[in-house]
């Protein structure tokens, strides 16, 4: 399938319902231009705005972005502070427009380590947009896939000990209800920019049958045309979920 420009709309068929993105490469993008890492993160916010708008236009139901991982606290404290300040600024700057676009905002991860101003802004954004019916924008902040699984396990064990849940009721479907991503469809397509080919503790449970797409493009340069190419790659794949190709074809014609 040939690549399409950002001006040519993708066909409605096989558009992923949920796309998850690790927005990687901000720092390297800045270093290549002899700019500060802070400038790279600012450029990354602009790229995120562009992809959110593209997702709304394409009718994608859920877009998850990995904004700050639980491991990112290991970075220099000055950079962490700049990231938090930029996150708060972008939230204030973009909230009204997102609300007008019928976008529902949802934040996942452990918020207790975030400063109170950011926690309040996140709560306000979720409350303001909770009844919106367009794109659900999931922002993973202080999120880790392992922590997500451990947190869900602790909650389930407590329910069993208290007699609210029986051991035989512990199924995959039950477990998913206690993850931070509860009530969300699992991602159909995972995108990571920046030339790194790993998932870095993001959505460890949720990515079990997700199609993976990696690109060398640094996140600030990732635009709608690159987004289209990722979706086109997804559209060329056969998703079997354990079935054979013959079974999948039979079910598609049933």
C-alpha cells in the first residue's frame, strides 16, 4: 500500500480503535539542533497537539500517550521540574480547545507523587470533559506497567481476604477491572518514535495482542503523514489472536 499525504484521508476500514504512543526522542531532537532538552520537550508538546487533532479527525476512539513514566523520576531534578511545569502549562493552555473538540481526558498512573497544582488541574480536566463522547485522550503520568499490575493484584488479594471475591472468580476479565485502564479497549496499535525498539514498562498487560510499530523519527518531527504510515502498516497486518489465517478468513466472511 502506498503512503498517503496528510491531506488524503485514510479509509474508514480498519482504523484502529485505540492507539498507544511512546513519544520518544525529544532530547535527541534538541541535541541534534544544539538546543536544550527543555526546547525538545516543548516541541514534543506541539507534536502531541497535532496527533490529537489528527486522531479526532480520523475518528479514533482512544489515544493513549506515555507522558511521564515512573522511571522518569531518575532524570536530573531540573529536567523533571521543567517537565512537570510544561505539563501543567499545556493542560491549562489546551483544555478548553480539547473540550470544544468533544475530547474526554483521562489520566492514569500514581498521582500521589505529583504536586498538588498538577493533581488539581488533572481532576478539573477530567471533571470538565467526563461527558464528552469523542476521542478519549489517556495521558499516562507517573505510570508503570509493573506498578499497574501490582496495584491491581493488591486490590484483588484484599477483596479475597475480606470475602468480597472468591478465588474461582479471579479471571483475566476480573483482573482487568482493577487496572488503571479499566473500561478501556486494549490498544490495537502501539507506536514508539525515536528509534528505540522496546515498550519500556508501558501497558505490559494491555499490549499482549497489540500490533507494534517503531520508527526512527524523533517525536517532535512526527506528524500526521507519519501517523498515517503507522496506521497503514497496521492495516496491512493480519490479526489472528491465536487463530489460523484460514479461521480468520472464515470468520470475516461469516
